[in-house]
C-alpha cells in the first residue's frame, strides 16, 4: 500500500489525481492522538487491488481540512461525520450542517476527541432539524418513524408528496449513535472481536473478517490456506441466509405472502446449518484473528436441496404478473447515479456498476462470478440476490470439497508489533472496510469502520423520486440497508 503525507493545500489535487485514475474514496479516518495532534487519513482503493492513503496533519488548536465534496459525494459525508465527532472543520463544504449529531446535541461537544469528557446536558441549541419543505398546490408531507414496528433501529423518513407521487424524500438517521469505534480503543485486538461481530447483527462474518484482516495486516500475521477457505465458506453462508430472507420479504411486500413463508422456511434451515457449523445461528465465533474455527463443514447435499427450493421460490414469484408488474421499473437507480453516489454491493451491481471486493481485492481463494444487471430497479435487485444465492452455493460446495484437513484452524497469537492495517471484504450488502492502528503495547488506538450502508443510504431517496408512496416499503426492502452499521 502506498502511504503519503500531504499538506492540506495539496489534498484536493492529490485526491483528484487518484479519483481520475479510477480509485474510489473508501474511508476517511480522523485521529486525535495522545500528544493532542489531529490527523485525517484518506483511504483510496483502485484497480488491481491498489491501495493509497493520504494523511494530513492538522493544527491542534484549529483543526480543519479542505473539503473534497466537489470531487466526491462520499467525501462530503465523511467530512460532516468527521466534523461532528472530532470537531475537524471541512473548509469550503457546500452543506456543512450536522450529519451524525442531532440538533439536540451540544454545539461544541465532539465525542471522539480525547478531551471530550462525559456528555453534557442535551437540549435544543439549534432548534429542530431543517427539513427541506416543498411548497405548492396539493403538496403535503408524510412523516414515517423514527420509531418503527418490529426490531429495526430508528430512522425518520419525511416524504413530500402530490397525490401519491413522491417529490422528495429525506432520510434522517443516527438516532442511537453508540460510540462503537470508541469502544475498541485501549484494548487488545483479540478482545474486541466480539464487538466487531456485533456492529451489524446480520453481518457478523463480514465485519469480523474485515476487522481480522485489518489486525493481521497491521501485525503481519499470515493466515493458513485452510483457514482462508473456511472464512470464505462462512462469508457465503452469511450471504445465503440474508438473500433468501430478502427474496421472501420482497414477495411479501407485493402481497405474495405464501412465498415469504417458504423463504422463511428455507432461511430457518440455513440458520440451523449455521449453528451446526459454528455453534451460532448468525455464524459468530467462526472467524478469529489469524484463522477460523468451525465445528463441522456444511453438508453439500443439504445446500443443493435448499438452492433448488430457492430457485423454485424465484420461479413462482416471477411467474406471477402482479410480482413482475410491481418489481419492474420501480425504484430505478441509474448507472450514473450509482457511480456518482458511490453505491456498493447488490445496489450498485443491479444498476450495472461492477463493484465486488471479492474480485477487486482478491485473496487466495477463488471468488464466485459477479452477478450484474443494468435496469437498476427492484426487479434487478431481486434478480441479483437470486443469482448470487446460486453462485454462493456453488462456491461453498467447491471450497468444502478442497478441505480434506481438520475443520478447525485456530488463530495465532497476535505478533508484538505496532502499525496500521486495512481489512476489506465483500459482505452480503457490499464492501466492508476496517482500518486499525495498534500501539507498541499491542493495544488498539483507533478503529475506523465503514459499512456499505454508509454509502448506500443516500441512494434510496434518489431511487424513490417519482415513485408512489405505496412503493416505499418495496423499494426500501430492495435496498435493505443497515441502521446499526450506519449509526456507529
């Protein structure tokens, strides 16, 4: 990986060169170091698994950076997050208002700073959130949330509507900022693996693997080939149970409840298979620093039978005219929009943007083929899931056929070494990136986490523009972004 220290004045030109060369901004990590100095680290990922970091050292008394929002939409959101949590001001930002800290948070309290101290009394120093108000004949607003039915975390959606047509949608998140990144600090990497697994409950493997890869990169730990294969098996098992859950939920949202029941039956079989494999229905405990630990390998015949069931559910769904009518041309996200917003995972691939960390940042294990559609609608996002279910099943079966040794590959003890590391993996929603820094005592000083939902949430209002209100649950489910992974 190429690492470069740049002056603040050189940041924008350096970033522009990387973006023009086909890189994407994957992460921005702010740092408040023990000596009181501030840093901002920008990670760019490019073709051929190229990785470039730009580090800007800031004035501790008045930390600020030049905004990159004019060249990168995700950069503008990272900058607002950095300002909220660290007090680092993005100079020249076109929309510098709060992102993470709601308006009842105190003005000058930045919780990730070393000198933040306990949270002061909350109030409303800046009044209510300034939602965009659309005026005109027949325009009215529909507020949804932030409290929802079921177990999902809070999020507020405000629609401006004429008749049933959505003119604009504003999604307001970060209602339960949990300080996840702060909880890593000062601990040994192996002691915080359980925290990484719980960043987003349905992505235990994806986040654990990104975290472990970052730690291994920082400490120079080599992972045995058998363990790499087991990790890939677990990653694809996680993709299976989540994809079939979404396939069923999408059918349910257009009134085909019986197919949702069958999808739930299949998902339950997969969760039981997960428990047999790792001892946990959500596959926790399978990925460890330096290795992998499983109780047994998943049974290939059962996986084949379940894949046949999934194919039948998909066939029945697409043979129904109501399903096809509701899915087709609904919630369209174009290729240009997906590229400009920096979307990831199946949302991007359904719009024709071929982004997949299994291929963009390949490891020693062969990756399954990337599913790609171009329509960008609910049907395309449904189709991507259906295709990935089958390719992931085939990948698991191929990998388990190569594992003739012990199924348990324990991790090695972390090496006595300090440094920084990057971990990248293709979770079921899309690319997950973790960046860690470890001191000479072997303790974490900073962990930056980026879930694909951080990139994908802004695409939902774009896809819904011009849709009708009854299509919101359907389009929202076709995106199915994580509240927890976004609101760290």
